[in-house]
């Protein structure tokens, strides 16, 4: 975890957030964001819903889902959630995207895995080594080949192309520079055999494969023409190099994709390199023709609304297009079309040659993917039509929208002159097979995850809470206007049996009330000194029950105390900056979001303080009755009566809730 007292790091986070407004970060990834007063709204990108409940508040620098997932945060937490990144990676992603220089020493420390850092280091060194070899005497034939393909030195330098010599030169050079053999093996650069370690890439043109941050994670390597052996080899799968999560050229294409909202997907490295050389910088490739859902999400996160597949127009090209569609269709917001190449046209040569205008026209228009595949079945023999229909229906199952799946099946029948019922019957069979496979996958995943536990808050209690008795009038007003969970729901210290249901209920009620109070403080800083005077009675911030709420409250008070001029606004975004990668950071936004729906911050604080006072009185009375019962002072009957009253109240509330 990054130290909270690292002021330089906190200043860097603030610079990143100022350069990357939350509305720009979200709108680049959520296409349907619409203005709603001073806020922006859309359907939540993190769960399925029909009514928009996802709200971006530019004035506070935050976002929040008031629907099923109840998540929220700032620009950093959005990128974390959307891209599946760590806090540190999300900050780096935003910094690179919005032109904020990384501070010195950024790549050091911070809790990174030493083996991962070592692998990144040797990969970066290997890239430079291969580049030097390409420019030297040993790379002459490779340079001639690149020149023959029309690729100029400036372009090949930008993409980091190199030459892997024979004779284990990389291994010897790396070891001479102090690199450990284990790091080279981890990175996929070296393999170990009976006779010791040896270079994996030998006598090949090397192509660095980079992640979205521009870090080299592996290599592709090509034999020169006329040399026997596999034409292409790639780095084997490693923790850094996972083909299903990498898009070649994306690090150099991201800005163009965001401007044009369009990605062109081709098959080969040289196709991408040639396209960029002539200014078509929104062209990328996957490593192999098949795409995954991770590929699709990665492309969509760059702001793309449209993907064009550039493949041959023959049967092989259609098969390649079908593989590419497998992952892309899972993201409903992506419009996918196909630009079919005439037979014999090589994309690399076309980008660099006289065919380029015609090729660009094809890319500008594109044929909808469904038409492209369905048209390819027209006129085929019956057995091939049956096979092709089955494959196309399997692809339709990848679409997230059931209505579109059904409409497409009917359209397919019409195009091929088949009865709609026969095609839909086959579609039902495909769906059953898909569901069975999904169930098998889920069972395997369930077995692999044992032993496990349900999702709980960091304190051991559910984060959403289920306590009606502790809701103040103000908080009920805040939560009744939309679905989702109320903030809080942790555990505090109490007298009596800590596992007793009533004590558990009181702890939840207290944590909830404190969550409401902290949310109100973030909306109205003038309430901070009022709450500070009350804190001593609860033993300071740590007495509020939930350790995350306590952490947020501690930071609020620390910022308030340090602001001698009283000029700083202490809101959720400011607190999240201060908390850096602390697990409590997103809770700051969550309590603020719910507090904003109350009648007023002051009303929320007043109601929550009354709730805390009531719980304190009830707990004190309960403890007194338990002690009296333990000493045989007639308290047993009173305790039983108190328990019956509590059960009756819960029952009445349960009936009221179900009415």
C-alpha cells in the first residue's frame, strides 16, 4: 500500500485528477452518457439495467450507480473498475492518457512483485538489444526485407522492430548486464534444457508486443523468406504475456481511436505497421484471428464505438471473421462491420501501394457483419448451409440482447429462403447447448474456488446492511428515492454478547448512522466542528464501528485540522486523493452520494445523532437487564418481555415492508 504521508504521491494523484475530469474519463468508455441538469446519466456499464441509474457529478468529480451494484468513486476508481486495474495501474493509465508526466521513481517500490518488475526489466533490455542488432551488420538481411516491404526506418523504430541473432547472444548479454536467468525464463526470452539455458528467439525478425501502457510484455518473431521452419513464433504464455488480453499496436493507436471512435482490426503485425506509416493510426491486430471478451472490452475502453474487420473476402476470410466476432459481439455497444479484401490483395502492400484509396473506401463503408456472413451462405450446397447456419446461430448467442438474437435468426431464414420456424428451432437447440456449457463452466469454477465465503464487508458484516430499525427519518428519505444499498454496515465494539442478534443489529445501526454523518460532513464542512465535539463520547473516530468509516472520518478531520485558513473543500474526491490506495477510498464517495439524497446534511446529522443516542440507551438498558437476570434480581422476566417487544416490532415492520 502506498504510504498516506507520501505528500509527493498525493500531489501527483491530484494532478492526474485535475487533468482527467471524471466526465471525460467516463464518457470515453460509456457511450450513452446524457446531460441531466448539472449531472450526466446513463445505464450502468457494470450491470444490466433498462432505466439509467449511473450518475456522474462533474462538480464533485465523482460517479455513482444508484442501481443494483451501488458502486461509485472518482476517475481513478472508475478506470480501476472498468479496466480491472490496480490503483497504481489506473493512475498510470490516466496519467499517460492525459499527458501527465510520471514522477521520478514511479517504477520503484509501491508493493510491486519483484519477479514481475524483473521480467519487465529484462524485456525492456531485450527490446533494446534486438534493436541494436537490427541496425548492425547481423541485421542487414532483415533491414533489406523491411525495405522491400516498404517499411521505413522511422516506422520500424516506433514499433521497436529488431533482430534476434543466434548463438545465445541475448542470454550472454543479459547475464553480463547482471540479469538473472530466472528473470529471463519468467519473461519467455530464455528456455532451459538438458544442456542448460538457451535463447528462445534465434535468427528472426522481432516484433515487441506491448500492453496498453506501452510496456513490452513479449515478442512475436518472424523467419525471413527462404528460411525453413515455422514462419511465426510468439512468446509463450506468461503472467505478463496473455494473448487473450493483448491488442497489438493499441499503445500507439489509442489517441486516434478516441478521436475517431473507430478501430480497424487486421490479422498481422506488418499490416498494422504499414497502416500507421501512412497515417491510419486506428489500425490494430489481435495475436491470432480469434478475439475474446477481454479484447472487446479493451477496445471499447479506448472509446471505440465501431470496429471494422479487414479480412479476405473468400471462405477462409469468412472463417477468420467469424473467429474475430466471437469476442467482439459480447459488448453490445460496439458496432461491428467487415471490409472484405479482393482475392490476392495483401493488406500491408495495399496500405503502402496504389490500392490504398480503394482500401480506405472499403474501410469507410464496411458491410454489417451479419450480412457479410449470411451472404456467404447463399448458393452453397444444403449440407454446407446447415453447417453454416449452425455456426452463425452460435455466434448470435454471443449477442447480449435476446430480441436482437431472435430478429437476426428470422432475418437469416429470409435471406436463405428457409422457414423461420426451422431456423428458430435450431437456434433453441444451440441455446440449450450454450446454456449447458455455461453451467458446466460455472460448476468447474465453483469447485475451483472452494473453500470460500460469501461477500462481506471488511469487518465481517454485509456492506448493504439489513437493519430497518436504525434508519433515521432523514436517511429513509435519502434511500427511498432510488434502489441500492445504504452506506455503512460494519462492526463496532459493544457490551454484552457480541453474537446476540440484537447486539449485531445495534452495531449495524450505529455504523449506518456514522456513515450518514460522514456523508453529511463531506457535503457540508461547517458540520465538522459540531461532530468533533461529540466524538469523545464515542471514543474518537474508531468508536464509530466500521473501520473503513473510521478511516474516512480520520482523514476528514486531518484535512480539516491542517487547513488553518479554512479555504479547502473537503469532499469525497479530496478524501479519496488523500486515501490513495487505501481500501476505504470508495466508501467516501458512497456515503457522500447517499447523503446528497437526504433533505439536508444538517437534517441527516440530527437524525443520525438521535439514532446513536437511542441505540446507546437501548444497549445500556439491555445490559442492565442481562446483569439483573444473571444475579437473579427479577431481571429475567423483564429481559424476556423486552425480547418479546423487540420481536413484535420486527414482525410489524416485516408486515409493513411486504404490504
